[in-house]
């Protein structure tokens, strides 16, 4: 993200402060802060960034692969958790629907 004041590529998402930034986030405008000059500004989240060179730096590639790995770990964890929950639920259903489970006769 480019800072509108110093034009450095060191702006990052910041925490929302105040009513204006909270209302703005409902329509897609989020607060950003520049690491270089400390300038704080609102930017549309889905704005098309300026054209970047075709090649990405090694750091950008490393960040991208790390994010992909983290997303995959979260998906695996969620699938295992839901699968385990479904297994427990099906086991419970099997237990309560077995014939002769209750001695009502």
C-alpha cells in the first residue's frame, strides 16, 4: 500500500479508532498507517494497487508461501475438528437408536 503523503510502500492496516473509521469500515474504507512517516489515512480496501513490476522479491514470495501454509493449517484443523464432531454425533445416534437399548418391556 502506498502512502499518499510520502509515497513510500510501507503502509499497513491499522486498528479502527473512532466513529468515522468504524462506519467507514462498513462500506469498505479501512484505516492504514505509514511506517515511514506515521501518516494515518482511510483507503478503500478493494482498490486496485498501482502496477507493480512483474517480478516479486524473495521476501514477498516467502510471505506469500507462509500465508498459504497458515491458511492450509487452519483448513486442516477445521476439517479435523468438524470430522471428529461428526464422528461423535454419529456414534451417539447409533447408541440411542440400537434395538434393546432400553428395558421398557
